[in-house]
C-alpha cells in the first residue's frame, strides 16, 4: 500500500474541487480516481477503511477507500514475495508455454527464449535477396552467439513470486549454466520473469543486464495469467470528505 501514502502526499498540495482526478492514475496504472466531497463521511468506519489528511490551505479531509481496494489489500497480504508458486500453477504455465519460442530484436542482437530449453543471444547475418535469389550474406566475424542460460528439468524448475519497483506482480525462475563469461569466469545466468498481460495489452519481451553477465528477461503474456498475477482494472473512486 505504499502508493496510498504517495497519493496522499501528492493530494496534500492540491486544492479541493468537486471531482479532482487522481494524478497518479495514468503513471501507475492503478485505475483509481480521487473525488473531494463536502458531505460528511460515513459513520462507523474502521481504521482500515479511511485515511486522514490536511491540505496546505488548512482544510482537513477523511478519505474513504472503496471496498474493492480493501479486498485487494487482503489479497496482497496473502501474496508473499519470494514464496514458492504452487505446483498446480506451474503445471498450468508449462502447458501454456509448451514449445513456445520468443524472439527479441535489439540492434545488432537477437535474443531467443525457448520455454523449458534455453535463452541465447545471437547475431543473425544479414541476407540480401533479389527476386527470391540469394545474392550475398554478411561475412562471419567474431563469435556471434552466446548461451545466456539453460532451463533446469521440469522437476527441478522452481518458480517464486516477485514484486517489481512499480508494485507489479510477477513469477520468476532462473535459467543458470550459460556460457562462461570472459569478465567473471563464471557461467552466465538469466532470471526469467512472467507478467500477466491485461486486456488489450500487447504481449512483449524485454531483456536487461543487471550485473556483468547476469540478465533479467521480462515476458508479459496472457499465458502467464494465473490468479495471483491478475489485477483489477475497473476504475474505482477514493472519496475524500471535508470536515468543517
């Protein structure tokens, strides 16, 4: 719930209006808006249902959370980062990604992730065709393929829950035993993260090198949508009632 405190900090510099949109809504993708009201707050609220705040102009408000947000807070309490994903969900993931290979083209390199196999970094030579006839190919230079990690066997493959810096949930596993790195003299290793793609969200893959020869591949896909990763997308309203 860190975003709630950040939200209230931002709201503290705003002037109340009848319906002020949430300034973090688009940036954080939370699909919540904030509305100010001069009506008194509901009675009998528990401490979990509201937050108090004072604006710079001296106005004092009680902000009431929607019920769906309270339900998500309870769900988040059950979601423990780095805890193991149940076997039934892992089996479902394996079935959905069976025989799937995904390519990511970034400049000179192509990264290829094949599920339950490996992830490689490869430079594909340029091919020049004319009317379907091969004219020439790019000459091979230094090594143009690197093994960034191999998948353990299905019995040894371990998945855990994670939460990134923006609060997005994912599940992850490790593909170790890649090619030995010249700079560290240790095998390359890749962490594979799976995110649930929301409705109308494009499926995509990204890769970044977080340490020397240590990589993180993030795959956003509908195939990864197990219950714990799915997020509420209906817009809800946090109502802030002014106390006079």
